[in-house]
C-alpha cells in the first residue's frame, strides 16, 4: 500500500471548467465567513485554484512555444487560443474573488 494511491488528478483541459467553478463557489461562500474552519477551507480552495492556474500556465507556455516554432495545425492553434482565453478568465476570476490586484506590466 502506498499513500500515492490516494492521489487525485484533474485534467484541466477536459474538467477545468468544473474544477475552477467548484473552487470559485467555495471562495465566494466561505472567503468572508466568520467561522475559522470555513476560512481554512477557502484558503485551501485558493491554494488549489492557484496551483491549477500554475499548471495550466505552464502547459500554455510550452504549447505557445511549439506554435511559434511552427509545430501546430490550425486546429492546435484554435484549441490554444481557447485555452488562453479560459486561462485569462480564471486568472482574473481568482483576483476578483480574493481582492488581489493584477500584476503591473
């Protein structure tokens, strides 16, 4: 028996909308709660949300590099554009939910 057998994986391309929606709901519901255990859950949701965005961004960066180097079909480019739009949406949604400011360019 290994503790790694308890790992859960989420495919952010296939299930990202539901994953981020669930975390968004937790943040909205419990972020400003007076109850410490609900605040803890909201912080955990925020950490999962941030980690999910980091994984998504890492994939996007490598996919963008492949497109720039010419290794992409028009369908690949369409999928990448859609993923970029979703990433930007969820990144902005996290900032909105947590009151964080966008980084200065």
